[in-house]
């Protein structure tokens, strides 16, 4: 299960839960951090972007 977004032309977004083995894919950042549920706690050192990567300081690495 996935979707395409107009703001990432040519990109495909996939839901980790829909993959055969989600453990094969390690996240490298969080997006839309400002809109996460208040009870959701993530204790990692990954970069956190309040919006999409379009508004990140430098999205050339993603």
C-alpha cells in the first residue's frame, strides 16, 4: 500500500506496515513532527521536521 504526492514528483511513499519485513528498512528522520499525537513519545536522535521535507533546511540527502 502506498501513494504518490504532487510535491515529490516521481516519488512513491510506502507504509512500513505494508512491507513484507518492515525491519529491513530503518527510518532516518521524522516528518510532520508538530502534528504528532500528544501521547506519542519517540526517544531517538533522528532529525525531526515540523512539516514535510520540502521545508527542511536541506533535503538533498533524502
